[in-house]
C-alpha cells in the first residue's frame, strides 16, 4: 500500500510539473529523467558491459516507480541486449496508472544508430505497450522486415539518430510529456552533451568494481565531457546501505534543449 500511495503522490507532482512545462523553454520536448545505479567508485557496469545485479530490492522498486511515472521509457540498444528486459511494470503500478488516467504501461522506446536489433529479445515477445524504434537507414533490410511487425520504426537518412528530433517526435506524435531514460551510459552521455537531460535519479550502492575500462555514468573515465554539467541536489534519502539521490540538471544557456 505504501508503494501505491507514494506513486499516487508522485503522479500528482508529475502532472503539476507537466502543466508548468507547457509554459517553459522545454515545451517542444518531454521532460527527461534518467535513472541509474552506480558503485561507490562510480561504475555502472563491468569492463565487459555485462549484466550486473549489485543493488537491493528497494532500488529495483525505485526504478519501477520512476518508470511508472513516465509516459514512455527509453533504452539504448546496447543496454537492451545486455539486460534483455521487457520494460514492464508490476501489476500494482499498472493499476495505479490506470486509476490516474494513464495507459497501463508506458510506451517503450529503443534508440540504435546501426539498427541491428534482434527481434527475438524479450521486449518483442510481450504486448505490454507499443514499441517505438528510432534508428537510421543503416538498419539491415532483414531487421527492418522483422521489426516492423512488432514496432513502429522511425528511420533517418543520417548516420546517427538526432536525439533532439527524436524527443520532439515523441512529444508531438506520441504526446510524451515525461520520458524515463534507463541507459546506458553511452546514450545518457549523448543526451547530456545535447543538453537534453532534466533530472537524474542516482542510487549509490555499497560496492566497488575498480577497473579503468569499466564505464562510469558518462562512459569511459578518460573521456571528458565537452563542458562541465552542473547539478542541483533536490532530494536525498538512505535505506540501509544505499543512498538515493535526485538531481536537477542545470541547463547551459545558449545550447539546444
């Protein structure tokens, strides 16, 4: 019951924020909230980008709650293949969304520059919600043919997906006001560099991985961002040995958002 009450309260806050966004500078795109977990030494996965399970049940519930607040959930191709997730929700959160006037589950959005997406992944074996894929015409014909039966494809002539255009498409064509980005670090970094992240939910777990080739939140540690990104801490709570942080990202003036 506490989970349901928390979600109901969060949905009310999200609706109020969405109304304010209608008058804000980001009204052309969704409000983008990224949710990640990392070790105390800053690693989000291993050097092989392999699937890891280093957070608690509470953190997994936290991820579900954030997903339930969104109109759509976004995942990069590499993370999708690594974790092979359906991007669904527990039944309780589905029912809460319905009572709040939302669809049972958020739209599921995949972004991939090359488009070599395996249609046998778990996400394509369920009809939880519509699937939208943003890719390029580099996507092999066989993949296009297989995926168009299970998803809506948006393919661009460019070699890379224009993330700002993708967000505008989600807002204008699919009425997405709040987008939950769940990774991976390559996609998060690309969005961050384009000034397209508005909030970061970050869980710090009590582990250390080490390794120079294990990626951090923004990818490999030896690659600097083009410019420093300033964050404002708006919420913090601890549950046993984990720390849950919420940051508002301060947008840089003069850059597209």
